[in-house]
C-alpha cells in the first residue's frame, strides 16, 4: 500500500498530472465546441453562444488555476 501511495504522490506532485490533464481537457472541450459551432453556422443561437462563452471561461479558469498552482509550488522550498 505504501508503494501505491508513493506512486500517486509522484504522479500528482512530481509529474503534475492533474494540472496538465485539466488543461488538456479544457482545450479539447473548447476545440470540440468551436469545431461544432463553426462547421454549421445555422446552429448558432443565443443558447449555443452562451455555452461557447461558458466553455471559453472554463479554459480561462483552468489556466488561472494552473498559473496559481505553479506559483504556489515555486514558493515552496
């Protein structure tokens, strides 16, 4: 069980897996949304525009978390 704990600690702390997966997920979601919207412009409604803005804001929040987490990590000895 101790090996598993060290594995997860190394995975999340040393390799920064969570931060990178969050950024990858949010960029993928935004890319998918933009491709769907701009592949057929007849789909653009107020609701679709709101959803696309929300996904864009999600990417902004994830990038903000990423920067905050990196700065926090750099301050630790």
